[in-house]
């Protein structure tokens, strides 16, 4: 008997599973199974979902449900959108390695903060006059409200714009 044969001598019988011809352990039907396709890895396949009740490490390309399982992070060159993830749940985080931004999703939408020492904002037009911002425009911030914790919120307007 070889070392490999000795290693796998013990077989545990479980009422609700069976070993198929591809050496996959199936549960309930052939769409739910566990197998190993490479040394050191185990694959779990399910047609509806997988619930993990342990500390886990996810491989690149995989995503946990951020609403239930914590934060999911993606790094890509460019703006982060719902299309970059398999689910569009609040709690997702993306790093834009091209523009130096960290995107975070909450309230059903994407928001970001910039890494540079300058000042960035997502608005493309002045909230007072509706005209687009352009290079060399003077911009000032005007407080338009307060968060529930009392922190002020400001929006950009053209420096000389006085229209309310």
C-alpha cells in the first residue's frame, strides 16, 4: 500500500451525501459538492449559496456578502462601480489605483475620498448657477446642512457665484 493509500483509509459515512465518480462529495443533489482540484485547496460548489460559520480566507475573485459578512475590498485602475462586484450591497470598498481614491458604498450609492493633498469633490457643476466647473475656476465651499452628529456638510460653488 502506498503512502497516499494509507492517508485516505478512513471513510466517514454521512446520511445525506455520497462520493461521485469524480471524487466529489455531493450533498442532496449533484449541484452541491466539495472537492479538491489542487494540493492545499478545497472547493465548495453550491447552486444557491454558501454559508460559512468559521474564520475564512477568500481567494482573489471571490466576494462575501458585505452586508452580512463585513467589508469587501477591490483594487482597480479607475472609478469603482456596482458592476465591479458580484453584489451591490452597502459596505463594499474599492481602491482606485489610477486616481488615488478610496470608494465606499453605503446608502445605495458610491462615495469617495481622495489621497492627494489637494481638494476633490464629486460635483461637476456649481449647485448655485448650474454651470460646469473648469480649469482655473475659483471655487469656494458653502455649508448646505449638518450631519446627524453635528458635522457640517459643504458643497462647492464658483468663487464669485452669488445666485442662491
